[in-house]
C-alpha cells in the first residue's frame, strides 16, 4: 500500500508541474471550449497508453538504447513545442478576444486538440524517461508486465483527471480574458513558456 501511495504522490508531482502538456490543454481550453481541453487531455493519455504498452512489452528501451533515436525524438519534440509556442505568439499579435457565449464560434476543432495533445507527449523525451527511470522503481521482480500495466493505468487515470479539472477551471475563468489586451498577454505567456520548454527538452540528457 505504501508503495502505491508513494507512486501516486510522485505521479502527482510530475503531472502538476507545468510542462508542454499543461500549456497545450490550457491553450485549447482558452481558445476553444472545455471539450477542446478535455480532448487534448485524451490525446495526451493516448500517447501514455502507447508508451505504457511499449514499456509492458519491454520495447520502450529500444527508443532509448540508441543515442541517435533519442536525439531525433528530442529534436522533433523541441521543434513541435516551439512551433506551438510561435503559433501562440502569432495569435497574440492578432489580438483576438475570447468569446464565452454558449453559442460562440469554436476556434479549434477537436481533431487539432487531440493531435496537439498526442504529439506533445509522444515527442516529449520526459514522457519516455518516466517509463524507463521512474516507473521501474515501483516494479518488483514478480509479474513485471502486469505491474507495469497496473501502475501505468493508475498514472494515466491521474493524468486524465488532472487535465479534466484544468479544462473546467480555465474555462470557468475564461471570462477574465474577454479583453483583447489580456488575451494577447496570455497568448504571449503561453508562447514564451512553450518555447522555453522546447529549449529545456533539448537539454535533457539521455
């Protein structure tokens, strides 16, 4: 029981520290609707399902055993996150206000939200490192694959619940961003944060 509680505590700390996934969920919620944020969260969870499956099969180590494969993942991940950051800054320059009416026009379709969430996690080497460095510490020698599945399922559930809550919270405070200037400032913060995170991804050591 203590092992599970320790895992949950560490998982919460990892998830709640703002990273690319957090800013993508928030940006989708603020630019679209609560559903956009939730669907972005589903994209993130889908990527974790894929990585956890590879971890259970022991195949995830192939991604990190090769220096060049890991470098390629880092570069593409950093470029993708930086692209989203630049896109947010461009949107800030447009100075477009957010509309909070029920029948307001959605500016981000669900497919885009899902893809952004999925790709941000798939191309984030920190997600890979979780499954090859942190998760194995809570796995005993017996029934390794089953324990990985259980722990991964718990982690993915926590991820989804966290981003589900974030989507509703930021949708609730969206009215504060009706001012074009405030919305632009928010977009700049998101854009700069994503670009900074992109740089930090490149600094991750294998």
